[in-house]
C-alpha cells in the first residue's frame, strides 16, 4: 500500500475506534443506573477496544508529530500514543525482511551489582523453528564465581537449529553439536589442530577456508 494511503486508512480506523471507545465510556462506564454485572461486561469491551488501539498504534509512524495532552504529556496526533512509552507488542510485516529492535551493545563502563541491573536485552525468537537469542549486558559482579570476580560486558548472539548451536560474542565463535547418546557430565577435550595427532584429526569433518596468504576465511563442518 502507498504510504499516504496507509496513513489515511489508519487515521480512518483509529477515528472509528476512538468513537467506539467514547461511546462505551460515555453511555455505559459513566452511567450510574447500570447494574454491576453489565458494567463489568462494558468494562471488558472497553479493555478489548484498548487492545485494538494498541495493535493499530503499532502501524503508526507518528507522521504528523505530537501534541500536548491535558495531563501535560506529549501524544501522537494520529494514534494518541504517549511519546517515550514502551510498546507491549511488536509489529512485523509479512512480506520482506523483518526487523525487530535496534542493535544493542554494552553501554556502560560501570560494573553493576547484579546481573539484572547489568542487562540491556536478553530476548529470544523462535523463527520458523530456528531459535535466536540475543543477550547484551554490561559488566556485573558474579554471584556464582565468587567474590571479587566480575563478568565482562558482552553482546552474545546464539542460534540453535536442531542439534547444532552457534554462539557468537566479541571474542569467540563457538559451534556445538549435541548428540543424544552423549551422557551429561562426560569429559570434553579441546586443542588447536597442530596439537592433535593426524590420525585423530581424521575423525573431524572440518574444512578450513583460507586465502593465498593463509588468512583464515572460515570453516565448513560436514554433518
Ligand atoms: Zn502515532
């Protein structure tokens, strides 16, 4: 839909919705003669209209700017959303790439007392069966590792697809394969390729990508 047209249509829908909300409010919610039971029904209707308002408001880009409300807040001229309040829902377009949230990075040099205080975002999406988690936090004092030890500020992106898990942070890219028959608590070993004997290396289905100067370009793991 054309942008101007989308705006016009949204304005029309919102105006109709506001009329319905006013109607319910004026005739039923502020009507002293109404029974308690009926009042609850109209109250619920009003709440549901409020939910519709929240959803419609997600489509608004607040094209016409803001106006001052009676209680001295600043609200969008079209959808009435108060500037600076957090949305409860997220609107994603069905077509084209989907964007959710801004890229978050650690934003403080401070070491926070708790993990919760240091958290910037820790959110997960199940996207057509693939799990993506983004965990961004500032530095905080560890409650597990003992006193005086702090966890560094970090941005960690984790992707899970079937039994493969890939975790990317500022220093490491870690790929983990989970086997159903591997018992928890079993030992895990690690080493650079040159530390491992050739006959053992042959068990690893890994291909290194590199350029003519042997600069590492990536790797492929055969499943
Ligand atoms: Zn708006």
